[in-house]
C-alpha cells in the first residue's frame, strides 16, 4: 500500500513501500547530518515530535530549537 505523497519545499519526497504502512522520506544531507549528531535523548525526543510534523520546515524548526541543548 502506498501512502499519499507530501511535498517538501516544492519537491516530492522519495517514498517507498515494502508492504508495510511505513512512510519513508528522503531529507537533504545537511538535515541528515544534524540528526546524526543528536544524542540518544534528543533522538528519543525527535522520534516523538516527528508524529506531529507535517513538512520539512517542522524538522528544521525542531532542530534549530533542540540540537544545541545539553542533555
């Protein structure tokens, strides 16, 4: 089952389906690097916050507000 595609900054993200209901999106390398630098606690917070994101700007805002916080 393919899920509806959402547009991020005018681009259609790469979406794959492997028979599950998971949505896989491609983010730009700069954002991916910022996520890779997060602590485990920050990643746990991000995982919860992702449920409320509707676009890439939500991720950018979250990273701006949370990536420099000490855990």
